[in-house]
């Protein structure tokens, strides 16, 4: 190869190396920036108020500062009575046990109701809302209230699931379980649950959806909690009261993403094998967690006491007479143990 051919090849290679890359038009970069800012804005906490000391001074109940912030709670009943801890569901504050606390306290139990982190008037920390967080909150609350020994847990829906998750990790602290329409039986998950569980972008996408249509869609769901319009109206008011404070939707999305709401059949089996005394209550007209799931719980926990109540998703609120009577009858044999 002669020298002129080598020069030609070098020039060609140099031309390829030096060829400038095509830049994106400025308007494209600006568009991406606007989209990014819009996503961050829409996914940020949109609730108007901060849950600070001034706000807490005007709210009902008591507050105790735990490891992840203040927890709103109420205590009733004799100080030396057997302890009953009420655990609400994934979206409704402790007020949903408003017709349970006083009757159990009047029967001699030391009854504690509290708002889970992210719900009601408890703190909304920037953390993952999973079983570990709620187990820690329960431990902290019992320690702050100087509760020693084992306690009876009453949980509604995902609160029932959380009660079992706590019992699974802290068996020596749980005397008995009352599960009201519990979540957790294995089954298909909804499209929204699949969305928020996607790696990296799932919870962000879920917050976008919730900030846009969350209140409307969730209140549509609440309409199916009972055929009694007074019950529904009460629950909707309870639900709306917590929406004033920053962090509710973020916490709800994280809980839906992190809790094993539809894949915990083995958890039921473990509780059964451990022999934890368990009462399962179900509304015969429950369309949120239908009765067939209650029948599945019977199979998973054959030694549990299972009672159907003529009510919807909230038998403890819709038919407190029947529900409280069943709970007190169940708790009585373990009262002094």
C-alpha cells in the first residue's frame, strides 16, 4: 500500500471520529424538563395541612411520641384490666372502632385504640409502610403505655392481617386474636396493586393516580361498606377528616405496595399451627371481602371460632350489639390467664 492510500484511510477514520453527534432540539429538552417537574409536583403530598403541634392540640384523643413520630390514641377501662388493642384497616382511622371501645372497657378490659402511622391523626413519616414499621409502632406504643405481658389484638380487614403479622413475629405478646373480615387470603391482585409494586417507578405512579382521582375512587369504594346509609356517611366523614394532613396518600400507596394483602394464606396456617386462640367475624353481606373468603379462612384455621354477622364490611360498627357480644364471649375464658 502506497503512502497516499494510507493518508486516505487516516483521513477517513479521522472524519468518522470527528463527525459531530446530532443534538436534540432545545424544545425537546425543555419538554422533558416540564414533564419531569409535572410528575414530581403531581406525586408530591397535596394535602393542605401539616400535622404539627398546633394541629395536634386541636385534634381528638391523646398523642404519644414514638420512634417514627406522634401516634394518636385513646385508652379506656380499668388500669389493671386485661389489655385489648384495636387495630384499624388500611384507610380508615381508629374512629371505626368507636362503637367497640366503650362496651369492652365497661366490661372491665383496658382498651387501647390507635391510628396507624400514615392514617388518622398519627405521624406520616417518609418511610416504607410495611409490617416491620407497624410492628415497631405497636411495640413502642405498648412500651410507652407501660403495658407488660400478652395482649388481645382485634384487627379489622388489613388491621386483621397486621394483627397476625404481629402475632407471627411476637407470639409471646399475643394472648388472642379477633379478626374482623381479615385481608390476607391468597388471591389475584388488582391492576393497581400490580402497578404500585413495579420496581423503581411503581409507588411514584401510584401516588400520581391517588393525587388525581384517589379521593373520588376511594369514596366510591366506601359506599359499598354497608347497606345502612348512616354507617356509610359516618365512615366517609371519618375518612375525609384525615385527608387534611400531608402524607396520607403517600402512606396509603406504600402500604398497598408493601403489605401482603392477597398472599398470606401461609400466615393463617402458621397462626393455626401455633395454637393462638382466634375469633373470626364476617359480615354476611360483605362485598369488599366477600363471604367465600371467610369460608377459605375456615379451611386455613379450622380451630378458630368463626361467626357470621348480618352486616356488611364493618360488623363492629353496623351491628355492635352482636359483634361486641361475640367478642366478649370469646375473650372471657382468657380473661385471667
